[in-house]
């Protein structure tokens, strides 16, 4: 975000696509606070996971398959139900992507 012309979706896709498929053993998802205008975005693990990161997670699962996932939230901790909601969102995305991937692979 800080160095890619603010095109976070493209930055995520580019990063995912250059990683060797067998190199990913775990995915960590985290949100960060929005910086002030002109400020640097800092990965502070203080907010819900953003839409672009969820999209990147979907892309990562499509590329790497079933990978253990961890929601990181280290600052400004929310209530337990908010954390569970984030974990459930990751689970829902993973189930959908992996079911689709299994279906498409079963025909080849």
C-alpha cells in the first residue's frame, strides 16, 4: 500500500503469484488502522481484516490450497464475538474456495 501506488489489490495479487506454491505453510490475516492523509499504513493488527485482504486470502487459497489460517488482532482488542466473526468469515471463504477448487480438479 505504501509503495505500490496505493493499488493494494494488484500488490497482493502480484505478491501471491510469485510465491512458490509449496512455500506457504500458514496464512496470517490482520487488519490495520487507516493512516492520516499522506501517512504510511502500518500493519498494527488493530482492526478487522479489510476487503482487499479478504480478496487476497481468496486468491491465496486458490493458489496454495488448504492452508491453516490465523486471524491476528493484537491491539484495540474487540469483544469475543467480533473475533469469532472474523474467524467464521475466513472459514466461509476457505470452504467456498476449496469446494470450488476440488470440484474443478475432479474433472481433470
